[in-house]
C-alpha cells in the first residue's frame, strides 16, 4: 500500500526573483514544517511524481510563509511549482497530546452511543468556530452532527476506529 501523504501547505505564488515561494499553510505546526532543514514533498497539481525538497529558510508574512528551498536560486526554477501542494508522509507527522487527533484518524471511525446504539460512520469534520463538529452518516443516509465536546464525545479509539458518544437531549 503506498504511503499516505498529508497536506502541510499550498504553493500559491512566487516571491521576488531569488527563488522564494509563497505558501498558504494547511497545518497546525507551520513553525515545524517550514523550519530550516525540514524535508517536504512538492506534489504538482498535474499529478506528476512528488519531488522531495529541503527548506533553506522561511518567514511569516501576511498570513503566508515565504519559503526558500535549497537548490532553487531563481524565480524561473520555482515558477512551475505554483498551485502545487507541499506534503509530508505519515511517518513525519507531529505526535499529538492525549485526546487530540488528526482529521484522517477520525474520518472513517464508527460511532456508537453510550447505550450501544449504532449511529454510523464519521465522513467529515467541520471547523465552524468554538469546537469541531463531526458529521456522521447513518445507515439510512442521514447526516448527524456531533459536537466535539467532553460532554458528548466520551471515548475515541483510533486503533479500533470506534467512537463512543453520549447523545444530549435535542442533539438528534
């Protein structure tokens, strides 16, 4: 099975003429991902093979990161990367504290209530503001919205892909 790649940013443009790129971060750990000597993969939008690159330097500027890659010294060398995604392998993921999860660990988990009623499978995670909301697709095709709060989500077992929840009054 091929290694799954995780998005850490999107190359949206070049910056200046010295081979720098503008990256819109798609990670909670940009200070790690775009640090000097970090190894990333450029995955072109046209579906070509990923290209391994190393970060030479980076800085935060206007909600984006300006990243200089080793071996790329001119705008003409990085122009072709516009629209590409920067990714890392699952082996390079940052270890999270207890009770925190990556989206890919949660999507696909089977959801049951504390009374062992089957609710369905998590298909999507919404991030509207104060807390995430997990979208559960039931066997009859309906969507159930589960807020990720301590009173509702009782147990998450990513190894067994199972989530136990308590349905508060009015949640369904």
